[in-house]
C-alpha cells in the first residue's frame, strides 16, 4: 500500500480557558491518514474539533491559550511537523501544504490587491522576481475561472463578490502547487449554485495537479460527492471512519446515523418533510466538560450503563480490510442493543 502523505496520531490540542475555567480539550486523541491524490472528508457539528484539527496540522494554534500536547504526532512525508524549527515549518506552509480558510471576505487583506496576495507565496517560496510572480498570479486567476484576470489582478478584495473571493483564496493556496490542500468549510458563505462551482473547480484542479485534499465540512452532501474516505468527529474524537460508499451504505455509530437521517432527501415530498426532519436531541457538550464514558451517550437513543461508565475505543467493524471501517461504539460488541431505549 502507498505510504500516507500525512499521518496524524493521537493528536491532542487543548486550550486553557480564562478566569480559571479549566481546560478545553478541543481535539482529544484524533488519528487519521491522508494518502497521495485522495480526498479525505472530516465531518461533524460545529464545536466537534474539525477546524482546530486543521489548524493544528500547520501549527497555527495560538499559544497561549492553546497548546498541542507531547505525544501527539503530525507527520508529513516522514517529517514530524511538531518538531520542526520555525524556518523549516514556514518552508512547508503555503508551499507543500496549503490551506483555504473559512470566510474569504475576512481572510483576504483589504489593503493589498488580490494579485499581490497571490504573488506573495510565489515570491517567498519559489524566489520568483516580482514581474514573474505577477504573471503567475494572472495565470492562477485564469486557472480558477475568474474572467478578465489581467484586470482583476489589480482589484482589491472589496471589489469582488463572495464567490470570486473564494476563487482568489483557492488561487492563493494553489500558486505553489502544494501536495496537500486543507480546505476548511470552503463553501460555507456561498449560495448553492456558487458552492457547486467551487466544488467542481476544486475537483478539476485536484485532478490536474495531483494533490491530496483534506476537506473539512459539516455538509454530508458535499462529503458524499467529493470524498474518497470520511472521518466523522464528535466531541473532539473520531467516532467513525470508512470509505465514503461504505459509510453511507452502512453507518454504524448512532451519531453518524443521526447525521444521515437529518439530511433532507430530494425524493421526499415537501408536505412530508415539513415538521418531520429528523433531529439529534441536545447539543455538543462544552470541550471543558466532556461527559464520562461515551461522549455521545447523553444524546444516544441506544445508550445503556456501560456507555455512561466506560469510554469505547475505536473498534474494527470487520467490514472489508482490517481497520478500513472503525467505530467508537459499544454497540459493535453488543449489536442486539440497537433498539431505541424508552
């Protein structure tokens, strides 16, 4: 099997909260691999630790109040990113590993033209002269489908629409042809038609450039259409991971089941949908006070005594190759209990 491009093992990123409120265990023992050329989707509700995981990979967690605990491993092409000195890390950020952040309208610097912001990475990482970097910026704007790139290169962020700003963010991320692109909610602020265009663009560019993509989203529809494998996160942990077709055909964790059931289906009549969409009761608990035992048990329809007392590990579901489908749930050991409790 091909070696992973990115290996994350037992990642723990904690934040010390103000006024002695305790420690928020935002990411608490997360492990996954990203292979060359594939798209790995990380999905879960707001507050489950998806974005903190992505920021931890590039060591963009503000310290203090945040810190990545010793024993965590983030390895890119065999190099442990957590032990690199700042100059070595800067040589990787934006060059070999790039990131598209949430909210492009606030991620772009309002006082520099989009051309200058795209060209900066080429100047810093590839030592291009300013004139060549500007030509590269125009080339990237054309690549991401922005019309009249020779004119748009001199525009400021406030002169662009939300969809065009997101395309500029993609151009900035890809200007150095990275091996891994981390896309954190790349379509959140966009309307549905622009979302589809951006996802189609990312898919095309991935095929052309041969890069791997780590796609972070709360939208299962996006995951279904773009990802090769899926990691489902809840309360700072991985609760299920599988190949995308396998996960959608056989979701085994009650949280994954709930997420699937909450997705509106196009074959359901509007009259049937109103007032009847499935919801998962409760909400994600605070990271400074995860429940004992299984962290999903207060919201789970199947929970029993063992779930409240003993935290389950990631268990092999035994479907396909070993480890290809793993679930953090005691139901895997006692499937007869998969009957909603009163």
